[in-house]
C-alpha cells in the first residue's frame, strides 16, 4: 500500500480538541486508558486522571511522553504530549499535560509501526528445516511485534527466521526468532530479484518489547513534529 505524505493528514489541534471530549492514552506495553478533557488553555490540557482495570490511578513520572488519541467526526486523531503534574480540579483527579499544536488523522491502532533506516542480520530457514548462512538486509519498518525487510532471497510463508538487530537504544543487540507472514516481490528497474518480507517476532519478553515500543514511540513523536509520514505497510 502506498504511503501518502502525512502533511495531508495533519490538522491544528485547535480545530479538534474541546472541553468534555473523550481521549485515549496508550502505554508502552500497548494498554489503552480512557480520559476526558476537563479544561484547556493555550499551552496546557487538563484531563481526567486515567485508571487501570483495577480502578487504580495512573500517574506518570514528570516529563514522561504521552501518546494519545481522540475521536472526532468519525475519524481518529493521534497526538503526543508531555506529563507535567497531577492535581485536582472541581474535586476531579486530573493530569496537567502539554497541549499539542498538531494532531494526525489516523484510521486505526496501527500507530506503532515506523520506517527506519537500519540493517540487521538474518538467517532464513531452508527447505529441510535448517538455516541458511547469515545475510545482512535493510529494515523497511518495525513495530512492537514485527518488522519488514528487503532481501534478495525469497522466504516461505510460516517459515522461521533468526534476526539480529544491533545498536537499539536501551536494548543493545536484539536477537529474536520470527515467523514469516508475507513475502512480496518488489518491482525494480533491473532484472534483480528483490523481496519485501514481513515477519512476526516470536517469544519477545515483555521488558524488551516495552523498550522496543518506547523506541518506536520516540521515533514517531520526533517525526510527527517534522510533519513526516512514519507509517509503514501493514503486515
């Protein structure tokens, strides 16, 4: 699926946000928490303090990056903000957070996929169940549960693959097994065979996944500020 320039989907926050509006916030481990705009100023939003499933208040650390979404006119808009402090307003526990200047129109929860310019080492499974020699490939995009990369080798759907990504912030080297979910041939200007392969990560422990998602959210936050499209092709 072709990617359009994200500038076509960027809107000013003033045209969307309003007092009483329902919000959703997403944590690094992909949980969703609901809230509501209680008040707003030019620089700040006052939102009802989200609660977890056990009705316990969620209180981020000061300066934490927040990743949220709001529904308006049958469209979903995502935004990034910063937690400032907690407090009470009209006896309602609230968050005081920075007010975003812009929001991005988005259709679903495929927020956590970003394009990155990075290489990794892979070993694909051969027809006998063994693994081929290592190959260095270019990553196309990555999410908290999978990634896509380009390779000169064709991969079989449902086959397994060993992946090693180096120099990831807070992780270092990530070595993980994956399952091939798709393999599409890419049209090139030459006769060279090139495939884009989508892989689901297997058995990724929660602490590592949380660090990976945090890294992805930070890329999205920075790219959204620049008005660039960070969304990739759905696996």
